[in-house]
């Protein structure tokens, strides 16, 4: 028999709001069972929420997460999902490495400008 979780249990477990879980439902990422206005989440929904949150921490968009989830449901299944995940991770890593380079260059440029300002202030006889 499948264990069911309430929205309150999952919001506490994952530290997210009910609005977040409803958003994931609206986006078609999870599919809780409905009994009237009450949502009951299966173990599979709980697992998906865990993976969605991991994807968000990595920096994946909702569209990327949806694509990764969808690949699992179709041939080649899990193998295809894992290959897609590795490709997306490679892309995200490259993007982050480039951002780090850009930040390092910006910080270096800021240091150069600051040094130029201090030099010019000294030249015109103004103390810092």
C-alpha cells in the first residue's frame, strides 16, 4: 500500500511553501491525488519534489526540470534521463565557470579603477 503525505507534511519536510507545491502541480511536475479540496501526495510525488528542489538548487529552470522528468517517462527511460541530466549538468557547469571568469575580471577591473582613483587623489594632493 502506498503511503500518502499531506501538503503540510511535505512543506515541513522540504522547507517550502504550500504555494510552491501548488505551483509544481500547476506546472504538471507532480500529480497529487485529490479528495475534494485536499491533496494527497504519493511517495513518487515526494521523490519528484526532492528532485525538483535539487534541480532548482543546481540552477535548472522549471522547463529544464520538466524535460528531464518527461524523458524518464518515455523510451529510452532512465538511461535517456541520465544522459540528458549529464548534458544539462555539463552545460550548467560551463555557464557557471564563465560567470566566475566574468566576476573575476570585473573584480580585477574594479581594483584597477580603485588604484587609479587613489593614485590620482595623491597626485592632486587629496588624502583618502
